C-alpha cells in the first residue's frame, strides 16, 4: 500500500475510533460482555476498509469476525457443499443480481431489523429482508473531453444512435454489471426496447469487448473509443490514486450521469444477507446493522469511492465533485429476476 493510501486509512480509522467510543458509551450496538462470540463471513468483497470495519466491530462488541474470501461461484458452491454444517453466517457479494441468485438458491434467510430497514432505502434491499445493500455504485458514461461535448450525451439508449458508430467502449456481456443494466432496461421499457438497445450497442462498439471497467476508461484516454459505460468507483479509484499515471488517465475524461430526465442513472449495490444455516444469527444481524450505520458508511465511502446506501451519509469528496444526480429507484430485486432474460438478449444480438 502506498503512503498516501495508508494515511487515508489511518485517518478513517481514527474517525471511526472516536465515533465508536461514543457508541460504546451509549450502549450501541451493544457491550462486549453481552455480545461476545464470533460471526463468520463468506465474502466476495476484498477491500482493506472492510477489514478495518470488522476490527472496529470487534472492539465495540467483543464479537470476533472471521472472513473467507472468494468469487461468488466458489462461495456458493462451498455453501451448497457444506449444507447445514457450513460455518458461514453471512454472505457478501457485489451486484443485486448475485444477491437474488443466492436467495433463489435457498442460501439466505429473511431478517426483520428496524435499524436495517431504517438505514437502507426499500429499493436497495430485498422486499422480504433476505439481503440488504451496503454500498452503491452508479453505472455512468465517461467521455473524452477533446472529442465529445457533454451536450451530445443524454441517455444509455442514445448511445445506439448512428453518430456513435465505432465510438463506444463497454465490457463483455458475461459481466454481471452489464447484465443488470440490461435487466433494468427490460424492467423500465420492456424486452423489445432492451433488445433494440443491446443490438444498437453492438453495432456502435469501437472494438470487441475486452477487459474490465478500468480498461474501458484507459481505452478512452488512449483514443480507442470516445465514450465508455463504467461503474463510478473504478473512475474514482483512478482519480484519487496515489499513482500519477492513474490520475493522468482521467485528466482528459469527464463523467456523465445518463437518463436524468426520466428514470435516472442505473445504480447497483454491493450487499449481504444472513445465511440460511447461520449459527450466530444475532451476531450476524448486529454486524449488518453496524455496517449500515452512519459511522461505517462513512468509511465505506471514504476508502472505496462507493456511494453510501444510508441517506444520512454524504458521498466522499471525489464523487461529490462530479455533482449530484438522479438515481433510478427501481427495486434492485428486479435485476436478478430479469437476469435470465438479459443474458438471452445478449446472446441473440451476439454481444460477446
């Protein structure tokens, strides 16, 4: 880790410590004597800020946090293989579509929690309490300032117009973020409109999809295309990077929030739910409640350039610098429910 990032994490830790001491004094989320024990997480997330928050949760409650990391397919296979013997109390992953998948496989259980429902808006959590969003990320259009006037941009759908032929960069259809974006279009405008959009995007691609969102941003900077569709936290990481080369990549690139006149910019979450076989149920719920608190949400935002789910917490300075935007308030459970239809459409239009 670079020195600048180390200082940033240290500052966040100091802030969390001061806020955490106030929580202990107030008896929230509970004293260590009454909540001692452990809680185990299978996590698709892999950020140092998460470890910092788990450490603070233990200091506040006495509950030890055990973490097993992996990609979601590995973690789901492990949960299925372990069955009722699984030590996992919580499953954390990115994208609501994956959370819906875990629910549909019977790997999660519903949780009724007033703090969770109070801190996480309804569209950012499962209607029945099976999972809750922990952080938000918006899927935006980034553009090269020298080759695109932002007045030319408006919606995701407008990227299918003839003037964008050979100018659009976006990752492959196997990516869950694109699957969820297409699922949101299905939910908003129907399958026919969604298919037309996907076909139009394929026609306007600057190249065969390759790499992740950071690669799309770098390709815009390198002149391989003029616009790209990416998640905000990838851009935020480059802009706030300790590496001059990363910051230079985005110096000539702007961020545009599409679909502001109607449904709003597509947003998604990273989130988590309590496993169906949780052995430490109350500890798992307590950790979820802590992670959506004002204090923890501030750490998520400051360290990872993710938007908070808790409306009481502001975006950190890099994201705030791009301005406010209208976010789509579609219930994110619909992304998972329409995932199969989205994948089918991608196959039909040969989006590789």
